[in-house]
C-alpha cells in the first residue's frame, strides 16, 4: 500500500456513511471552503487529487474522471473517493456543479431579442438608455476593481516584447482589432491574429515576442488554443478576460480582469475598451512611441 498517512489523517478505505453525510457543496465558493477544511487530513493520493483539482478547477467541467486522475497521477478510484469525501455522490455530481458555475448558457440572439420585447424594453430610445446604464455601471465597477499592479505588470510584459501578437475572436474581436489599430498608431510592432481563411499564423510566433489573448465567457476555444501554443513556444501570455476562473488564467503570465454589466443578455464592451486603450497607450509610452 502506498497510502502513506501521518497520524490523525483520514483512511479513505475506512470512511463510514457518517464521514460522508455532509451535503454536497452548492457553489464553487462552498466547494473551496470544504476543500480547505479537509485538506490537512487527506492521505497522500487524495492530497494529490486535492492539489490538482485546486490548481485546475477550470478543467473539471470539461474533463473525464480518467483525464483528471491522470493529471493528478492517481488511479480513477482515488478521484472518485475524493469526490465522496467532499460530499458528492460521485464525479458526475461534482462536474455538474462546475458546469453550471462556469457555463453561463447565454441564449442565442433571437431569444435575447424576444425577451427584450416581452419585457417592454424594445423601443430604440429605451434600449439606448439601458445600454448607456449598463456601460456606466461597467465603467464604475472597473474604476473600483482595477488592479494597478496587474496593469503595470501587463504593460511591462508587452513593452518588452519584440512583437505583440493579439488574439481575440467572437465578442472579443472588436477589442483585439482596436488594439491592433492603436498599437500601429503608436509604432508598437504588433500582429493581429484574426482567423481569416482559417489561418492562425502560428509560424509568426518567435522568441522574444509576447501574446495578448482576449476572451470572455463563453470562452473562445480558438483563442485558448492559440494562447496555449504560444505558451508552449515560450512566449509570455497577457490575458484580458472577465474573471480569475477563465481558462486563460492558468497559463498566463500577467492577467487583467474586466467586469461588464449586461442588459437583456447583451453585454457591452464599455469597460473592456477603456482598459484596452489604457493598456495600449501605456505600452506605447513605455516603449517611447
């Protein structure tokens, strides 16, 4: 047996129904609290599960038991036992919690418009007023939550790069294209990866460059894949995203999070554009552009 345990730690094979009687966590925050409560008493293999899960919570929603167990270097049975110790009936219940938390499930545009009309907010002037209010709230939230140290770190990484590679698809594309425009005006060597013709221009990634990756929930798989490839090539990654649970965070070197208030499931880019222009101008100034 390789379940080496310190005195007083849990024996996973001797757990009774009373040990597992507590209700399953109902939120990610409660999950983290439960994990912290049991962490010190876990035997080695279950501690490996806990350490890996804590560092890779974004993978729970999209991975199988076998994949997570392999990442933690434990057998699948150990991961199943770990789920039970936290109060879940099994892995499926734990995965459901994270899928519900990290998959916003935004409705399609037809549904969004229908909901707006049914709510009596469909007139042009009413829509304008609501989106102005959403933008105002987003900017106020950014003013309160902006991390000066994080912004400075991001500027330092990008200013030191020979070329800044900008990637942001879908909702983030207006931000990435605007950044490319501002960098060009400030004489900052930059390349926009726009995916036109299904081309991602990975060949252009060179040592000494950096990548600025932009994505928001529901996160762009294309952006994440390109950022991962750049990281594998040794490039530093700067993430511009919506929260610290974004899949970009786990392999980024510098991170900026931007809150955005939505109206009728349509989200503005007011705060994100404000952050983007501040970032671009600061990088240009740091390079002496």
